[in-house]
């Protein structure tokens, strides 16, 4: 088994790469690797390298780069942003993890009228979600990190620059069929909270020119909906086929 580690792009210099203190603790204290061990290191931007451990220090590890590798889990050409309403407890942790596995490019934690997560609590959880995304990338072979934003309000998202991709809001009611979505290369899929969308939120989305889509009559939990929609969209427009 080849272990995978992460290092920022600026940590790669002159055929060497340095692991930070967190990755060093994992290499030394958890995996108990020693000098001479062969590992893979990815930079979060899509590049991965085969390396040999040269020196393990207290707060960093130096490695020699042997060769560049092809990522074992290539990135989809379909750019999928998932804007999902924040959920209590570990439910959103699951959404983050599965979004990485399904090739989501960017995750936006969303504040909505019926969202049960307080803004202050949400800000505290962002770093946790980013760590979950990193660990999921290590486990699934992705060499490009999924971007995890700080929380957006739905109103901020609806008024954002159109560079955010074509937006589609998924609702349990009052939407068009999934088949109405045309061929897309970049999508922002907006998924609601456990209590569903407020009437005014659906009205605001339509006023902003956002397509509202319903997945038939099936009722899904919020975390299931976010994960299922990422899978369905990757199957329809991406590489999950």
C-alpha cells in the first residue's frame, strides 16, 4: 500500500518537498514511517508525485521527488459546484465527504431561512469541513482539492456573478422535470435544508432567472438529496457513467 500526503504547491522546490507539522505527525506517529519510505505527495491543484522520505524532523518532513504520477482518480471535465444548505451535527460532514468522492469541484455551505445552523457555529465548522475534504481526497485518489467556501446566504448566491456557473435550484415542489436541464459544462446545484424551501426563496430564485427543478415525487432527506444530486449530475454531464 502506498500512502498519500498533501503539501501546498509552494512546498515543492528543487526536486524536494516539505510536509508540514500535521502531515509529519501523521507520517511519523500514526503510520510510523521511517526515512527511506516511498510515499506519494499531491499538491491539491491536480499534480501528484512519487517521493522518498529523506529526513523526518519535529515539525516537518523532507522528501526527494522521484517522478510525477498520473492521479489515480482523474478530475471530471464537468465543473460541479454544490451549494447545499447547512445541516446539524454530522450530516453535513457526510455531504462534504461524499461530494469529494463524487468529483464535486466546489462546495458552498448555504444559509437559508429554514437552516438550523447558526452563522457563528457555521464559521467554526468550516475548518473541520476542509479537513474532511482533505482526508477524503487522500483516500479517494483525487489530486485536486475540492474548494470549501465560507458560508453564503441564499440571497448572496442568487445575486452573485454569473461566473459561478449556470445555477439550478432543486426543490421538492413547484419545479420543472429534471429532463428540462440542458447540456451543461459548469453547474451550481442549489440544494435546500431539512425543512425545505420557503415560498419567498423559490420566488426569489425564479426572479433571479434560476431554473427550479424537482426530482419527481420522491421525498429525500436533505443530506441524501445533496449526495444523490451530485451523483445524478455527474452521470448526466460528467464522467460517472
